[in-house]
């Protein structure tokens, strides 16, 4: 006698869309970047992409936040050195930069540090960037002519958007503190998806009123499941705009002596528009995130690395060369500024691998 299954069960199984099943297990989505590479090279990339799409890359993003803070801190250190540290607050990013680096590395090795130390240092770093932006705007206002000579004073005054670039490292640290570890199960338990429901809340969240953290619970849930593509794409757009604007007046100072100096200026508006374009609902936003975002982000990543090479070459070609490395670093072309533009491209690549909240 043959075994038979109830037709009602079979009918219910047939009604489950395949897209929902694949989305539940991480999806069959492959970004355009992955499609451009040979299958053999993407074998390990499949595992990495799955971890990213499921929000299981806390260690990796902690290290990225640490490196971002270190590079931005190096830029701040010699810019403030040129300003002779005329105000005590100019020491704050110099102190916070190594602290963020240590917190990020510590968070990569310790789950507890990633949920306690890293978010606290990251929030302070982000706030310090906002405060620095205020002081840089005030510094431009106090120069002769003030905002009446806006172009001249922005070019020759303190870099107006540099403090906000420093704050990007803090933003990445906050995101990292909300993610899951790489070795976490693919399907987390309810208590792990929403730690606040089980009473396990990060220290920095306990300092805020419950009403303020209501929306934060939803955001944390999306971050821990890798559903924050739009937020990270917007962060990429903002970071790219800041870096591109810095490159504009930095290259303007030497009258765009080399044609390659125009590349970040041309890429910046494209990078910004594509990042904000992912906010579109439905098919247009998904298409931009899947096709345009990884391509433009990869171009920004490569352009920043090429810029780093030219900046280092410019330092070596200055009088004295490597015999006076500290002097060349302080007064030559900003060595690490192009890498911050590359970091924006990296954020875009990361965003292209994430899932959307909708």
C-alpha cells in the first residue's frame, strides 16, 4: 500500500513563494561586483557575503572602525600641529583616535568589549566630530572677511568638513556594536535578535530614556539581521561628499596641476546621488543598490588608492624627500586623505551586500 500525503499540506507548500524561502535563508542575491569575478575567486566570498547579509560581521566592522579612526586621527594630528594646537579642544581627536583604535581591536577579540567599550568610545568620537565641525565653522567666520570671502576662507582656513569625516569612525563603531559575531548562528533566537527584550541592553542605551530608544530597538533589530542597506548607503553618500569636498579645495590650492586630481571631484556627485538613490522604494531603489552602487563604490575605492600613491609620490618629490619624513608628512600633500575617500567606496560595497528593511 502506497503512502499518501494530505493534499491540503501539499497545496500549502506550493503556495510558499521561492523568493520568501531564499530570503529567509539569506537569499540568492549576488551583487554586480560578485558577478564580475570568476567563480573560483568568489568561493570564499559567498561565505563572507552570507555573513554580511545576515548581520554577522561584528569583528570585521570593529576592525574597519578602528582603522578608520586611526587614519582620520593621523590627518587631524598634523592639521592641528599646523595650527599649533592654539586651543585645548584640538587635543581631543588626537586622544580619541588611539582610543577608538584600541576599542575597535578589542571589540574584534571580545564580544563584551564590542557591546560595552566600543559603543561608548564611538559615541564620544561622533560627538567630538560634531563639536569640531562647529569650531571649524567658527574659525572660518573669524578669519578676515569671514563668510563674505567664503571661497578664499574655506580654501585657506580650517578644513570645514574634516571633523565630520573623523566622526565617521564613531558611526561605524556604533554599527559594529549592534551586529552579531561571525560565529553566531544564522538564525538567532528571539532574545539575540532583540536583546532589549531580554534585559541585555548595551551600556550606552541604558543611559537614554526608554522613549528615546523606542525607534532604536527597531533599528537594532534591522542591524543585527543585516537589513540596513539604506542607512549604510546614505552614510556612504555623506562620507563621500565630505571627502570629495575636502579634495576639491585641497586640489584647488595647487591649481589642479595633474589631470588625475579631477577624478575624485567627478566621482563625488555620482557617489552621492547613487547613495541617496538607494532610498527609492521598490524596484528602482533595489536596482540602484544592486547594479550602480557596487560599481561606483569600487571606482571610488580604486581612485582613493591611486590618490594615495600620488600623494606619497608628491611627498617624496619634495625637497629633502625621505630624509625629513616628519616634515614632509606635516607640510606635504595630506597622505591619508585619499584613503578616506577609499573608505567611502568600501562602505558602498558593504552596503551593496546588505539586505533592505523593506
